[in-house]
C-alpha cells in the first residue's frame, strides 16, 4: 500500500519552507539551555555543598532530579499525542515553557541559602524541557526537512547541546574560582559564597530572559507541520495513517512499538548514548580533586575538571561532519557500530590517563570521547524514526525519552555507589562496560531503513545480521 501511494506522488508535490530554520534555531537554543542545566552543577559541587549547607549526595540530586519528571510524565504525554491533542507546536511550547519555569526557580533559589528545595524543583522542569527537547529534533527534521538535510538538522541540535555543556562547565567555575589564589575548593569563606551567589544570579537571569523570548516566538510562529510535506514518505504517511482515538488502539500501537525488538534495543542504546557522560559531569571534579594532577598544580579541581569536560563538548562540533555523512551514506547501523566502538576506545584511554596521571592523555581522550559520543547521538536519533515508520515520530521519540531518563537516573545513582566503592577508575570501567553493552545490543537491531524504503531510495538496508 505504501509503494502504491508513492507512485501517485512526484517531486512536484514537495515543498521546502525557510521558516524550518527559524524553528530549528529556537530548538537549538533550548538544547543549549538543557546542556547548561546538565553541566553547571557537578563541576562546582563544593560551592553548592557550602552554600546550601548540604552533602555531596544531596548536591548530586540537583543533576539527578532532571530525570525524574521525564520518567513519570512520558506515558501521559504519549497518550495526549496519540489522541491528537499534542503535536509539534505544543512540544515546542512545552520545552521552552518548562525551560523558562525551571530557570525561574533556579534563579530564585540562589537568592537565599535556605531555598535549596527550589533548585531541585527548577531542575525537574529543566529536565522535562530536555527530555521533550530530545524528542523534538527527529520530529522536526522528519516533518520539515528533506531527506538530504535531516542529518544536518539533527547534527545542529546536538551541536547546541554541546555549546550548552561547554558554557555550563566553564562559566560557573570561572565565575566562582577565577583569580582565587588557593587550589582547594573546600576553602570558601562567606565573601567567596556571596561573590559566587551574585554572579550566578546574573548568569541565570540572563538565560531566563532568552528562554522567555523563545517561548513567545514559538507561541506566535510555531506550527505542527508544513502545509506541503518535504518528502514523499510524509505524503504517504499522511494518506495511509489515520488518526486513532480509542484506548484500545493506543494499547495496540504501544504494543506494536515495544514488541519491535529493534525499537526497544535502539531506545536503550539511545539512553546510554545521550546520558553516558552523566558520570563525568557529576563526579569529574571530585575525581580530579582526589588525584594529584601536577600539570595543574596552580589551579583548583573545579576549573581543571571544567576544562577537561569542555573538551568533550568541543568534540560535539564533529556532529556537522557526521550529519553530512548521514545525508549521503544511509547505512546507519554501520555508523552506529563505528561511533560506539570509538566510545569504548576513548573511555579506555581516559582510564589510562587517570592511571598514569597524564593531563595530555585526559584532554585528548576526552575530546575523542566527545567526537564519538555526539556522533552516536545523531545516528541513533535517525535510527529511531527509521525503525518505526510509519508510526507517528512524536510517539516513538517521546517513548524514547522516558527510557532515556530512566537510564540517566540509574547512571547517576550507580555512579555514586561505584565512585565511593572503587574511586574514579571504577567509574570509568563502569562506563566502558555500559558502552560495550550498547555494541552488543546494536548487533540485534535491524538494518532496514523503513522510511527510505517508502521514499524509493536505493541501498536502504545494512548487510549485518539482518
């Protein structure tokens, strides 16, 4: 039926709208803020320990709290999407509004040292923004962009997250510690805490103003889909996929997704691909602080870990390369094998760098890990929608975010246990084992690209296992 519908359509039925780039710019901005929310606490955890008079475990939850909301709200959101009440425009408004509310609560929490509960609540909303923000790029790309631009669109989204990570790692650490003579981050007096409070309030207030502006933009100009689809696959889907309304049909479609082994395995792999750096983001400052890194004897551990972590984010700029590769080379499963193998090798190199206490090895291996990790993100996002076509991309991607939030929360919790029991090297070994698991799971994922089949493209499957 799909191919019959395809024969009725020609390239003249397709249209590309320039406003797709404006929507993409807004989503990229939200990805930047999601990256800041993710990275701006772990590297300066000692400041928050003293500012809120809390423990390191409590401060870990400032980052971990981001994943809780996404786990529980995902089934509800998918149901409303299924009923046709939630589409792309609503998702755009949701990620920007949640970002604005989260930044508002974080900013207020920094106004008084007794308001730590508000920073947790703020991170809950920021986490919701990120969770839905991860689901939006493949939806936006599939609905608004032609096939030869989808890889680029996804790469730009991942690049935004990378920019946010760099900002979150470097800016707060330098606002707090730049110019201080001591290398010991535990020696913060009241004047240091007040100075940090002042600059962090300015930092988050600026982010809040931008987030509110993006929300207003999406409210005025946002749209669910272009009047004329950009690909034949979207035209076919619009013709053959009818709206579903009953709860029974919802259960059937959900069952269709979760009885698709390739979809289930790819969502698990996506969870690790997007969240594996959670381990270093939360614990790197503590690992550096407990390791004598002679090359940085004149700097404190927060700034050192911030710069090392930032090299991971610099690797995110490689997403433009992988995006162009994906636009031309459609064997996504092969690309996934390559990028996840690089993840394993670069993590092993990180472990070696800590063992021999070489800052050069740490910087180089962290950059390599960033290149491979962000590249795997882009590939996995495309695999999700290819594996589930013609099921609504919004439904498939939203279920993926719920799985991803659960994986991230588990990584944060188990990471603390591993760090306390076996130290920094134990965390890196645990990370390497997770990446090896991803390689094993990918082996059982189908290589067929269903959306490319509908478009009539050649070379649409990968000759590995399937």
